[in-house]
């Protein structure tokens, strides 16, 4: 059975109501050629099914391992690079960017277990999510989770050209668990994750990953190194 995410319930209800009215108008005799009426009916039905599909929330069995960094989102890896993170760490980090197309699951999950140390919402523009400047110019959130061994991981939800709303649920000081749902981005977007320079990266460019399932990297505690 298809599980629907709570963020989609109002949108689905309103969208299906509008599509129903459209189809009733077509059936009621709006003067159009038969093929136009048929095409509009099929298109509206497909749109309704796609909206339901977009807001799906599949159940996933999460295997928690402290040294692993799990993917915080479904999508394709579009960047792996060393970069200067200037909001929280203010130092060099490894950035991994995951692009979520409108056909991906848009549930966001915590890559590690720990305490939410930092969170900030940034209003901004709506450049396409794969634009290089989208991580600093677009509407976005920044969250930092600190593991029990002191390792901190920053991840950033970034709105895309279509996306207009980002949701993040935990509050600073809350305990979060690896793979647990922490947020949602509506309609096409991106998620950046910033890791320590000693992280052992386990993904490649253009690789497709699944939130809470795919291993992004391994980061051992300083005591283990």
C-alpha cells in the first residue's frame, strides 16, 4: 500500500478537487473537440497520479552503524569536492551534493545519530537546484548533528526552481537517530552534506543513492584513528 507523507495531504486534497472539477466540466459538455477532451482527461488523471506518487513515504529498515554516514536523501550524486564551509565550521570540508528530481522520494533523513547542535533557515532565491550558486543563494536550511564521539556532520536542504517550501522537524538540542526522518522538500531540490577531510567516501559522481540506506562515507572517531 502506498504511504503518503503528511506534507502532501493538503496539496493532494486540493489538487484532486481541482482536477475533479475540470473533468466534470469536460463531461458536462464544454465545447471542445473529442480528442482535446480525451487528452485533457488523460493528462489530468496522470497529473493526479503523479502528485500521489511524489508524496510517497516508503517504509525503510535502517541498519544503524556509528562509523557510517548514510545518505540523507534519495537522488543522484552531482558533486564530490573539497570546499570551504563558511557558515558553521569555517574550515575546509568534503562536500557531497545529492540532486533530487521530481521523481525521487523527497523525505530527508539524518545521516548520523546524535544531538542537533545547530539549525538555521535561510530565505533566498529559487535557482535550479544543480546551479553551483544554489547552495548559497537559494532558500535553504543548515543543520548540524553531533555524534557521541564528537564528530559533527552538516547537511543543508536546498530549494530548487520548482520547490517553494522546506520543512525541518527537530529542534536544537533534540536527539536524532540515524536514518530517521528529519524533513521534507516539496518538488525538486538538492541536499548538500559536509564531512571531515578524513572521511572515507563510499560513493561516486552520478551514482544514485537512497536516503537512510546508501552509505555515503565512513568517518571514524579521533580515538580510533
